[in-house]
């Protein structure tokens, strides 16, 4: 289902074909909720339609996972409202996506509903060589936490979460914010000026909950626009600067981002799906 923007039907067909070609023995089928193709202004249907699609799929005992179709914007408008409607069936599912879907992943993780994971979405098939990340997601959903699908530093011994910086910054201080105590926090960003990345890191590392995390890893910050003046520092410089000011350990790089290399990060401690 699409918690934010819509997808085109050709994306759904390409993903279904890829699944049938490579995973027909392990994935019985992929159901794209009709809501994915609705259009209501910016969104894939109005808030009620998107919330209903999520609840219907999460509560359907015949489905093993809810795979978010794409990011964009809109998940924050439904995340809090859907939680009270979820049943035991929802607690047995995997939830996979990234970017704007992080609002729902955060809410689900906070309330111990299912197994949230940051990873590729169906819309990624529209990228150059987009079959690569979509196949990675399908393999994860079919096979569990095989090492070649996961971000390489993910460990069963340490809790971990991953977010787009803008998404995390906006959910901090809201009812969606999960407990990050003792977790390794992985961050990535796309299409933001460097000064905005700096501002996002100021807000993120100032949060008391984030300051209780075990450390921060920096994923890729891509497609950074050129400003009218050079900021003079790169993303690695900035995360080191703000981690030092906040007393948060900087742990190095993370293999995540808005690209085809985006690896999967199961929230919490890695476990077999």
C-alpha cells in the first residue's frame, strides 16, 4: 500500500513479474492494494483511504508482510490514527519501506507491532538498474535476514534503527517517536542543501532520546543541490561535528540511502523473518 504518493500501474506489473521470475517458489503472490493507484491532490487517495488500505492489509491474516509502495509525503497524516485499529494479525507481519514510510515504521516499532525494517520499495524499480534493490527486498521478505541483504554492520547483539534525516527530525517530540536508548541510529538524506542537513543534524542530536542512543552511523547523502555559496563542509564533517557537541559516539558509515545500494536494516536486533 502507498502511505504517501501514488504509483503507476506499470511499476506494480514490473514488480509482480520480477517476483514471479525469481521467487515463485517462495512468494505466493504480491497484492497491490487499489489504493496505490488513487490520486487525491498530492496523495494516493485521501487520508481515510490510505489509512483504511493500511489497516486492511495489516489485519489480513492471509498476508505475511506490508510493503510500502513508495515514499514522498503523507505517512505522518495516518500513522497515529491506524494504531488502535490493528489486530493480532498485524503483530505477526513484516513492514518494509524507507524515506517517508519511516513515520509508520517508527510508530510500529514504538508499539512493538510486527517487525519494521528500513529497505527498498517497489517504486525503486523505476531507477536505473532498479531490479537490484527490488530483488533485495523480495529476497528479504522471502528468506529473512540473510547477510548479503542487510546493512553490513547490523548485528543480533545491538539494537538498530534507520531513518531519513528529515523524517526523523519531524517525528521527534511527537507520539510516533520510539525509544532509541542503546540503539545504533543510521541516517541518510536526499535532495537537501548542505545547510539544511546541518540544521537537521542540530535538531536530531539535540533530542534527549537520541542522546541516549549507542551511536550514529551516516548513510549516503545524495543529490545535494548547489547553493549560491559553498557550505564548506560535507555530510561526514557535519555528523562528526554534531555528534561531538552532543556527546554521541560517531560510529562511521552505513550502507543505506536513496539509491540502488540501499541495504536493509531490521529495526531492533536482527532476527529471522
